C-alpha cells in the first residue's frame, strides 16, 4: 500500500513539475530570443512577464475550438491526445537521481525503474510519429496532409542515426537501464576529468553525442529542422487546422519532448546526476550559486537599477527564496537525523542533473535564435548521406574498441 501511495505521489509531482517546466520553457525561450535579437520579450503580465505562460494557457483553453468540415473527428481529436500522452510516457522511465528513503521505504527518484528504459523510449518515439501523421491526415486539408507526410518522413529518417548514436554508449555500459548507465559514469580521471562517455575510454563518444543532438533537433521539429512549421511553405504544417486546446496539446508535446531528449542526452553522454566537480567542491557549488544569486537580487532590488517599478519589490522576494535554497543545500554538510540528511543529500544529484538538462535546453533555444532553416531536400540528404554513415562508422569503431579492450 505504501508503494502505491508513493508511486501516485511521485506521478503527481513529476507531472506537475514537467508541465510547469514546459510552460515556463516557452517564457525562457521568448526571453532568450529577445536578448539575442536585442528585444525585451514578455514583461507586461506579472513581474518580468512571469505570468505570461498562465495568460497564454487561459487564452488557448478559452478560445473557440474550430473544427473543419468533414474531418475524421475521432482521429482529429486522437492526434493531439496521442502527442501529449506519448511525450509523458517517455519521461516516466527517466530517473532523476539516486535512491532515497521515504518513511522507511526505499525508492528511486523517478517514476519507474525499468531495466529496459531505453527500449521503452525508442518504442514510444517511434509510435509518436502517428500523432503527427494522423493530425495532418484527419484535418481534411491538403497543406496539413503535406505537412504531416513531410514531418513523418523527417522523424522516421532521423530516428535511425539517433538509435545508432544511442547504441554506442550502451556498448560501453553493457546495460539498457538508464540508472545503470548513469552509475557507470561515476568518478574522475586524474581527479578532475569526469568519466562521462564523451570522455571515457576506450572510445570517447563525442561524435555519437553530436549525432544524437542533431537527430534530437530533427525529432523534436526544432530549428534548423522545423520543416513541419515552415510558415512560408506549409501554412504552419500538420497543425494548420488545430486551435484552442488541441493546438496547446501539440505545443506542449513539443516542449516535453525537448525535455526528454535533453534528459536522455544527459544520461547517455554527460554522466546523468553525477557531479561535474569532485567532492567537496561539488557540494559547495550549488550553495555558492544560490548565495551569489541572492546577493545580486538584493543589490539590484535595493538600488532600483531597473526601469520596471515592481522590481524593487520582486527582486528582494526572489532573493529571499534563493537564500533559503542555498540554506537547504548547505544542510548536507550538517549532522542531521536520517530522514533530513537523506533528503538533503538527494538534492545534490537532482541539482547536477537539472544543470545539465538546462544547459542542453538552452542550446535548443540558442540554435533557434542563430541558425536558418534547412530546405526539405537538404534535410533528407543530410540525414541519409552524411549523418547515417557517420553514425554507422562511429558505432562500428566503438564496438571494435570495446571488443579489443574486453
């Protein structure tokens, strides 16, 4: 019974955090793109525009859902449901940290500790193609149909090099469990170089990491591979005829898939939740970061250097929150009773996992603000004549090196 309760609580927490992250990832993207293009970005709704995702959600939910004439209603409504459901299923097998103990029950930081988690993610990503294809076909619109076909071709093509890139670190880890893959990357070379698979011998996986990221951009339909949403070519692609909540579902699924790809890259190549620096420096880093953030917020709030009038109130409030978070991370250095010490120690792996995932998500946004869009023929040619052969050669070289060493 306790296991069922803890599982339900974890599912509720992960769903709430993930959907909130997807909403605020849109806000972060708009802010980062605004800074890249010397604009302001959202700032009117709430302090510094922080309530803009809530305003967007209310707008999308309350809009009239326009359904085209003579659509296949069942598949038309099934497509956005499939997109969100499959995106959430993928994240359910990704661990976020080490094992913790809650009320005497040991559990992993993640929804499901599956020993074939990578196969589950690959299977779900293959099925997710149906959501886009169904959305385009069921819309009774030639532009949407063409967008769905091109999207399906793109996603199927880039699944092959992505799968080959995933196989390379799996050969070195000799497991399909994401938790065991992360644990196999613990430790440091020479006391300072992390034993991540992009550095680890006998075959550093830098090339596989690059192939995986490029294929991840294409799988999530992001720039420079956002052909499904090329407005000048396809009138917004497969979701042309979707509005209101259905459009919001496709939109949410895209950002949840970005989080999944980033988490998967973190586990396969960047050491999972293992710290970037050895102890005790790794334990001090989050404390110093949040202390520095609190000091900067207090300084800017008290000196009122911003032109926004609310900043002199909101900055100190957020500074107090940052100070509290720094204090929570500092608890790991104190002799605490067992439940508190376990929780304090569990926050550090979660912090390092979040830092790595956040860095890859920032790369997604950065690329969108800097690179132009590919043509469709360039997109497919790049996948089949360059990325796929590179992934095969990388996999064969890794297999050879692993066989020679073992």
